[in-house]
C-alpha cells in the first residue's frame, strides 16, 4: 500500500517537523501515561506534525484539540463497521492516474502525494498514491483529457497537498491549466496556510496571484486555536493579493463538537478574511471511527450555529457519499 505522504513535502527541513512521538510529547511537557495508548503499528501512516502547528497546542494538556487531530492512538487499530479504506469512492471515480471525476463540471487533480501534516482522520490515509504519480508523459496525457472534455469548467488541485509543491512546480500546473480555453476557474485545497503558514512566502504568493484564471483557495481549519497571529497574517496576505478564500472543517469528536468552538472558529476565520464554506461529517475511513459525531448531534450543533451567527458565517453541513452526484446536505 502506498502512503499519502511518501516523501518530505518538497524537501521541508526535518527540523521543522515532529516525526517522533516522544519528541512531540516532550515538547508539550506530556508524559506517555497521561495519554491513550499509542497505535500498534503507526508506520503505514506515521506521525507528522509541523513545529509551527505544535506551538499552538496547550502544554501539559493531553486533551488538547490540536494534539488530538495528529497524535496516533490505539483507537485507530479498532475495526468499525461501515469504515473502510476508500470511504468516498475515489477508486470508482478515477478516470486516469491523477484524475478523479465525480461531479458534473468539476475534475480533481492529485498533483502531490505529500502533506505537511498527517491528520489522523484523513479520508485518503489509505489512498494508493504510488499508482498516481504524474511523470512528464502521464501529466501530458492527463492535460489532454482535460482539453478534450469541454464539460469540465473547474479544476480542483488536491493531493496530498498542492501547496506542498515548490512554487515552480505549482506555477507549471497553473500555467498549463489556464491555457485550456473552456476552464473557468481553478480551486486549490490546502492545509498549508493553517498548518505551516511560513511556507506561504513571497514566491508562492506571486505564483498564486499571477494565475490568469480566477483562483479559489479552500483552507482547512477545524478549531479556533489553529488560527493564531501568524496564520491570520498569512491569510490576510493571501486575501490582499485578490485570492478568494473559503474554509472547510471536519466535525470531530473531542475536537470541535461544541457550538462555542464552532462559532468561534467561524468568527476567527471571517476576521482573517476567510468565509466558512463546509462543515463535513466525518468520512468513514478505516482508523478514524473514534472521531465520529452522530448525525443527530451534528444537526443540533449546526442549528445552534444558525441561531447564534449571521447566515454568511454558518458553513453548510454536508457529507460525501460514495457514488453520489454531489455532496449531501444534512441540514
């Protein structure tokens, strides 16, 4: 089985990343006995946490919501009914290596197999990225498919994380896509601006802002503590370059399953220039069942948000269903 992040995110310096459980816990002043047992075999999806992200965790708190998102635990080894390796039907929707086509008018390109952070609930944690490597010839075939299919109006860059690419490689993708006449916009989904904001430097901003087609950046924050001053400043710089920004969150037990947390997240996002977009019910990927929030509770939380917040700060509560023609609204 291939791994979501088989190589370092575009040669990110090792010193910037925690890969060892003991080192991470030591930096947080935590003892092993205060935490749930570790995963029996985390090697297939190892711990990977940027130090910038870890600095936002509360020292000495084994229940910190950011730590819970990234620390492997034995709960991942427990089988759960209805949870499997491909919860959203990526395999059936794969049109060719690197190209997933599920929804009308939109196609998704897996331009990177790397992530700067390994989120334990990741719906692609079992994805066979080794089968989707895009060498020169494969890349050209994929672009030819997009040129031929005039029904595709939007291309979504995904992975892995497309902002784990170098500015040069990302620029090459944007240049090739904007030359396809029937495309109307490009969307990028990324955890980088939140997990590792310092990676969004001037060169990368120039590449993003220089896109000829309208560009939408969908960032991923689940908890208000993820949005510190550095993240807010980075999101502000992105917005100042004319790039539209949306946020998607995953509803996670023990992380953000409270109305106070979700409302504060929406407020912090908007203050940083990002509009709440989706609140996803957990994709049923094997190893993540302990994060599941029941549908009834999800509806209660969303209704509380609706009552507390202006409508434009209430994300749409949705789930993704294998084989469906669009995301399914829960509320």
